[in-house]
């Protein structure tokens, strides 16, 4: 055990003494979460909208003015019909459109009230969602004001249409996505690199000749990165909650437990890569091409898996981040418990066992 | 009476059809400096790996420090020291951190580490540099430090795999003085080298060709047998018979 601790201590010295490694390990997660966070910011200011006014009566004018007067929106003018809206979306003139039906004023006085339509460009689901929420609030506000103390029958309801991505898949995606990416980077790439570096330097040979058992060497290498990962998960979650206002609705303990499982998968992959490669460049290359690209492309983080062609959908099943991603999103954003994610958890556990067995086997084989 | 700390009989290692080490037999006595020579690809490294307990033999018998290479590799590992041609120290750790780390993996206690480490640093004249990163030391110092670290746990045998590769003759001479001192303390030294002048420093040398030991004697004995005045000449004559290339 003392032997083991000595080894872990040495690994920490390696990490702490190399500023570049330290920056990658600890700085990068924060930078990533902030970049992703602010790129997909929830704050809306002066968003442009177009409108289709089928009614053209004073009431519809007031509504449009009201929207324009709010500090969130700014009018980009009137368009005619759905084609006009589509054109405006495609040109990027605006991201949201308001459609006022004919006989608006009259409809507001009918018992079932009037309905306006809000159409959003949901190719960027986060922004679309936010814009619609704000616009709905403005409409509701307007409706309440008109009604005065006499509550309904006087009412305006809004009905929303999300264009291009009706189910809004992708909302709150970035926090789970960044978590998966960071853990992969720290655990897979860094573990692979540190083992391969020892091979390159010839110190691995000395380790193997020492009484230290091979499995212990591997384990001792993994421990510091496991700890760094936990530090990173904590930072990411704190930043998410306090800086980006992304809630943690589920159980934090469950979130950590699932992260630990995913970290285990990432570590075992790193070890597997390290047993198969002899140079740091190769290890880096395999980690990047073999791990990062699939994580970004096929995990559902950037592109919804449902929209992929069948072969890619099938392929995405072997990407560990895909499963982790679903788990984090469910636990964190939807607030579900283990009952909702046991299947994904089981898949990750299976991957962990599989990769670890393979890595240990290969490692022992290499010794023979 | 001297006792043999390395004994091998018909030790063989095959990789598929290829016989890397072909039934070698040798014995090395306690405190002896044994030179293990051979061209690249002659099978030196494979043989050495078997002695260190890293590789299982395909056939034959061998005991190192009294332990069987087939079944007692863990015990062997505890009883030997090892230093390779590439430095075995960590560049980004300080001198004293390296000492503590290696002492730690060999299970030395804290007090022992401090006492032996201090004595070692004093002998090496490195006391002032104890906090310096190994990276900043000149190559000759690194190498002597690496050797001292390899024998810090007082192993019965130390294996040196081309320990003097790439250093200048003066540093090599200094290094050999350390080897002699270790041998005087009863540590058996098993060393591979490409430098024939170093072979002259050994008590006995073996020359491997194509996986077999073609010659094994004292340097003087070998020269007499081949009627020449340099080990280099003996080596070249034997190595020229090799059919295997790298």
C-alpha cells in the first residue's frame, strides 16, 4: 500500500510540475463550459422578429407595438404569409415571427379568446425556446392588461410552432456534452499519454522489473486522473448552476456516481490505447480521432441521433459518451432517478468491464 | 568458497519459429562483474529479460538469487536492481524525489530511505543538488545517480543494460569505478555493453552469437585462446560468423 501511495504521489508530481498538463486538466473544462455556456446564452436582448398581420385592426397594432416596445424584441418589419416568414428565417433576418389572425380584435372579445401564432426558427433550439418564452410572456402580459380586473372572457392565447426542430432536442445539451468531452480528454487521452510516456522514457521497463505488480502500476496511474476528474465534474456543475443557470433537478449523488462510472470507462479506454501504442503521438492521435470525433459527432451532443442515417445511428451505440449523455441530461435537466436511466447505466457498466478486461489482458500479454 | 547467484542451464526462448535465445548455460558468482556481450539481435536483451523475471523461458532452467525464473519471478524482482541504457530516472522529479520514489516501490522504510539516501548523495557529491530536478543535471551525473538508485535497496544482483551508451570516456571510467565499488560490497554486476574496452574491466565475459553463447571466459583467457591482444578482435571473429542480422 505504501508502495502504491508513493506511486500515486509521483503521478501527482508529474501533473503538477508540468504547467501545460495542469492547464489542460483543470483550466480547459472551465473554459469550455464557459464558452459553450455563453455561446448558447439564455439572455435575449433586442432579438428581431417579423410579423404577419392578417387583421390589421388597432388591437393587432397594439400587440405588435407592445412586442416591439419590450426590451427583448425589435421589429424587422411585416412580411406576407408563411413564405415571407420562411424567407426571413433562411436569410437570418430574424429568429421568431408573430402571426396575428384575421378579425383579431373581435376574437379577443369572444368567450374562447383569440389566438396568435409564434413561429420560431428552432435550428438553434436553445435560442428558439428562450425567444418563444419571452414572446409568450409579453403576449400574456398584454392580454392581462386588456382584461383588467375583469378576467377572461377577454383573452389572447399564443400558440407556438418550432420550425426545423419541433421537439427542441438539444436544449441544455452543452453541459452534459462538455462533461463527456472533458472526462474523455482527462481520462482517456491523459492516461494513455502518461503510460506511453513512461514506455518512451524507459521508466516503464524499470517499473516492470521492480516488485510492483503490473496491475498496481496501472491502477496507480489511474488514481490521480480519477481525482482530477472529480474535481472537474464539480467545477463544471458549479459553473453550470451558478454562472449558466442550468439547474440540477435530479440527485447530485446519482450524477456523481454516473460520472464515476463514465470516468471508469474513459480510463479503461485510455489504458487500452496505451497498451496498443508505443509513441505519445500515436496515442494522442488515436485518442483524438478515435474518441473525440465520435464523442462530438455521434453522442447526440451536437447532432440529434434521431436525425442520423441508420448506419450512423447503429454506430452511435458503441460511443460511450452517447449513453452518458442521455444519463446526465435525464438526471440533471429532467430530474429523473436511477429508474429512468438504469438501461444506459447498464450499458456503461458493460463497456467498463469489457474494456478493462481487454486492457488488462493486452497489458499482460505484452509482458509475456 | 564462492556461491553462484545466477545459474542457467539450457535456457531457451522462442518467439514462434524464431529462437531468440538458444540453450544458453552460464553461472555467475557472488560479487563478480559479468560482461554479457553480443551484437544487436544476438539475444542479449531476451536473455536478460528472462533473468529479470520479465519473460518466461520456453525451455531450460535458471535460478537468479536462488529463485527459479519459472515460478518465483516476484521474489527475483525483489532481489535485483536494474538500470537500462535509457535513464531510469524521472526528469521532472527532483533528485531526492526520485530516490524516495524508487526506495518506496522497493518497500524501504522512511528512516532507511533518509539514511541511505543521504549517504548516497554524499558519496556522489550531490548533496547540494538534492532539490534540483534531474532534468537539470549533466548526463554523467544522471547516470551515476541512476546506478546508485538502482542499488539503493541493496540487491544481490544488479542488471545493467548498456548503461554507458552515449557518454564520454571519462564519464564511463568514473562509472566503472562505481561498479567496482558495488562489486566490492558483494553486489553481483551483470552488464551488457557495446564497448570492448569495458569488456576488459569485467571479471568474465560471454559473447553471444545468434542466440548461443560462443565464448565464456576471463578477458585474458579469451585473448589467449584466440591468440590476439584485444577483446575487440575476439568479438569480431565470433560475431562475423553470425547469420542472423538485426
